[in-house]
C-alpha cells in the first residue's frame, strides 16, 4: 500500500483564457473545478495505475465531502483529521501560450491538537504501508519544521517519499528520505542559486543527497527528468507532446515513481515511469491526473540514458 499525506487539500479552479491581461476584463474560454491537493493527486495517480493507495491528512468540515466524493469515485480509501472551515481555493490561469499563472489561497489555521492527531495517524497508517508520500504545502499556523515531525513519524518499514522544497524539504531530510522530487525552480529556490546546466543540476542533487536523501528525481518540465543516487545518474527525455495543462504533472510523476519504489524496480525504471506519468498528465485535458492508457502509450516511447 502507498500512503499519501495531504496537509493542504485545495479546490483548484483552472481557467483558460486567450490571454491574461492584468488590470483589464478577461473572458473565460473554459473552466474546470477539481478537488485535490498534491498528496491526494498522488493517491489518485497510484489508483489509476492499478496500485493500492490510501489517503490521510487534514480535511475541512464545510466542503470536505466534495473531496471524499472524488476519492470514492477513484477507489481511494481515506481517513482524515477534520478541522473547522473550508479547504482553500487556488486559481490557475492558463493563456494561449500555455503559460500558467497561479493565485493560491492560504486556508484555515489548525490547532496543535490537530497536528498531534496527524502525527498519530501517520504512525498508525505507515506501519502497514510499503511507501509513505508526504507532499504539498502546510496549513496556516504550521511551520516548516512540521515536515520533519511527519517524516520522523513514518514507520521505519515504510519507504519515505518527500515532495516539498525550501525549509520544509530541509526539515524532512534531517530524518532521511528514500526519494525526493524537486523541479528545477524548486532546486534553485531551495539551494539559493542559479542552475545553469546539467553539471549544476547534478551538483545540486548531490547536495540534497548529502543532506539525507537516498535518491533525487529532478523534474525538468518538458525536457524530462534526471535521477541520481550519487553513484548512478540517468536522464530521460520527455516526448514532444501537446501540453493541455501542467497542473498535477509533478504529482503524476511522484505517483508512478512511488509505485516503482514499492516494486523495488531499478533507478532507471523509477525515472522512466515518473516521466511517463508526468507527460501523460500534461496531455490530459481538464484533469489533475492521467489515464492508465495514456501512461502506457507514453512509457512505450521513452528511453533512459546513463549520464
């Protein structure tokens, strides 16, 4: 089983426009509303690939039933710690150049009692999970050090996958991680320097390995991804496809990579599967995850090279 921990569920409102004109009236071409959050998207991706997923984390009294309905439809069981108020709402504007502009809500605060419940939930559920994925933001009032507390609460028998950046990532790495998945922007922001070329990319990944990661899966967007464990480095170029939306692509990558880890597949296959799922997600219109059929189509055309 793959456990996913979502501390920041959100309603994503994705709006397509011909162009985003700041300070002027904009006319909507299409609008899609989805109920997820990074770790919930990962759970859905695992389920779509035929894996066994389980979702936990924080949920909110006023609109949490909408998230439950989505997970039920996807066949993902769940147990949440409930909080007052509504899950936050994020707005994603996509123009005709596929440029994404995001406006993210901050959401409700949660109490120390609720965070303690979450840690207990992670301890209990990870004890029967092969992989535990912790990804996404934190609620208002919870600082970055909570990522370390969550990572520490994961059973030693469960592989840890962390998808976070900056102080949250550093906090988790104190407790170690079997796989982390920054993208190139997150790597730059986390390390506080510009990444100019592949040599810089690997150097940045090695720094995160030194801090406690066992494997780093670095997403390069439409260029594909790199993975390294410090001994072997691999690159997989993505297919040249029409990009319908980049929303959820990183979560798809984490879902497929986590399944490969669970199955003890080699590093190169973790990479190939991750790139396939990320690519399949951007090809899928109006959704935050991919279809198994699209994933199979993409992965058959991907090749991994050692670098």
